[in-house]
């Protein structure tokens, strides 16, 4: 079971630790770095479909990928038992946004926890899915570092005269992951409350005024023009019965659409997940859906509703090794003129093993196979990308 604790580290860092003495600040910090080296075999039919003279997608061979964060979590506990903390997560790569999440937390054993700032919702943080032990996540867009999922619908985009970005699978939605957000919003300014743990049961609720400004102050946003008034609820139950560990999770969320079309609908997401552990074996899975307002999709082509599921098993062997086998599969609507006329499918599989080398040091080996295809009811030829990775990684956490 020890490998399963790794997936909760980011959440655990958000709960401020008690300082050495009351009313003294604990200037705590930590972080992680995952370095991947993988050999890829990538194939597609995009050139044959488009008839372009330019070279086809070439992703075969050796490549590297890294993810790094430094996480600052200073906190202070007052004489009344209330802990006030800060969580600021600094990305280790040069990106347009170098700060990932930044929020304040107020907590105690009897009060629960209140989070204020740019962070994911209670629904997102309450979810659970297929367990795993390696860090090339398939229940996320991580594999796109080697196997392209952006631009895989290039032919459909070109045929419609539409930028490729309009038909790529959106972040934080069920087409890519069971850890979803309403309309795919991410780390927007919100207020979240979690109840105290009651015999393993925790309930969280969140509210975000708007869903477009990521990890920054939103100032004055015209809520008539963006996804707004986002409400989420998440429930997580985790307990041990004899030698069996059980975790159950459910989430639901909704937000107002800016569309003024007569057939407009609110954005919604929901999901359920579980993990059961016994005799060093953990089995788990999830089902999630995103229902989007498809009247906002351009008149040519774009992405609509999506649904996805995960299932997997891990085995924590005696000694330093742990093993895994899991899958994530999804289906997403392709929308033309506000009407769903086709599907784009994603299937990803991973088997792997992880060895603990020392405190905060793990070595992963894994094989990933992923396919993605799309078609609009036979009106246009389908496109497809398929890839297999043989990879290894060193994971450092502190």
C-alpha cells in the first residue's frame, strides 16, 4: 500500500503541519522532480488524409520529459488550535505561468479546513481513480510529452478551416482524466470548505465566481461573457476494516454558461471512484462525465461532451518493488454547428514497476500504449495516432 501514499502527497502538503511551538511560524517547504527517458514508436495517418507535401509527424526514437515543482507551505498554529497556512507551488519548467497554485488555508481538528485562493475544487480533490505506482500518468495528458494528442484531429480541422486547437481534448475534462472540473476550469480563485474527518468521511464544497483566470487575481471579470458561478461538492470516505482498506469518492459540479442561445445549458461534471486494498493488492477505478454547453462550440467544428473511465490494480511486493497494470479510456463528442455529429476516442494502457531506492527516491520502468482516433459519422475519413513507449524515470520528492 505504501506506493499509494505518493498520489496524495500534493494534497497532504496543502494541510499545514503543526509548528514546533505555538505562535511560531513553521517555514516548511518541499517539492519533487520526475525525470523520464523513453523510447517511442509513434504512427499516424495524418499526411495520407491531408495530402500535405510536408513531412508526416515524426516522434519515434528516444526523448526526455520532466516535471518539477517547489512547494512552499509556511504555517502558524495559534494558542486556540487554529492553523493558518500558505501554499504556493512554483513550476520548475519555463512556462507562461510559473506559479501553479497559490492559496491560504485555515484549519483545525474541530473546524475542518477552509481554503481561499487559486486552487482546484473540492470535487476534484475528493476524487479517486485507478491506482498506479509509476509517474508516467495516463489518467491525465502526461503521455502527450511523447505521444501527440494535440493536433491529432488536424485533418478534421483543416477540412473545416478551423484552428487545430478547437478540436484538441480539453484539460481537466473526462476526455483526458477522471479528475475533472466544470468546463475544464483550473486553479481559479475560489473558496472551499472541508468538514472534519468523521470516521473516515469528509465532505467538501466549493464556489468560484468565474472559471477563466488561472492562478491569478481575477479583478473585474464580466460574468456574462465567461463560465461563472461554479459550484462543486465532493465526498470522500476512507477506512480500514480488518486487513481491508476502502476508499470511495463522488463529485458533482455545475456552472453558468455565458451563452444566450435558446437551447443553452449549464456546464456540469460528475464522477465516482473507488479503491480497495487487501494483501498488498489495491484495485480501483472511476467513471466521470463532462457535460458542456455545445451551443458555444463554433459553427464549424469543436469539442463537446465527454465521458471516461479508469481501472487498474497494483501489487506492493515484499521488499522495495511495486507493480501496476491500468487503463484509461474515453469518448468525446465532435460538434459541428452546435450538433454532436461524431466522436473522438482515446485508449491508454500502462504496465510498470517502481523500486524504492531510498527516502524520497524511486526508480520507475514502464510500457505505455495509447491510441486516439476521430470520425464524423463517415462524412470525413477518420484520423488516428497510435504510440507505444518503453520508458524509465527517477522520481525525487522531499
